[in-house]
């Protein structure tokens, strides 16, 4: 049985990608489950506010390509 960090890490890396993703997800959830629930709630509320603003026409939408073009021009 794996007992050291290096052994556990090596075993984890040998898993298929899908299993590694599931393991990573479970490990992240185990860190701050209560805080993450609050964060998820706040993001859901923010997303709903943004959807409502778009539907009510109180915000101006910018096409994605225009946004990326402006970003690319900043980096030149």
C-alpha cells in the first residue's frame, strides 16, 4: 500500500485521464466544501444578474471577436 506522497502521486498519475480528473475534483471538493458552496451560490447569483441585465437591455454586448481583437492589439 502507498504510504508516502511520492508513491500516492505516482499511482495517481498512472490512472487514466478520466479517473485523474475525478480524483482531482474530489480532492478539491474536500478542501473547503462549505466555502465552495457559498462561492458557488454567489457566482450563480452574479450570473443571474448578468442574464437579467442582458434580457432587460441595460448592458451593451460586445462580440467576442471584437474583444479578442482588442486584447491582441494590446499585446503588440
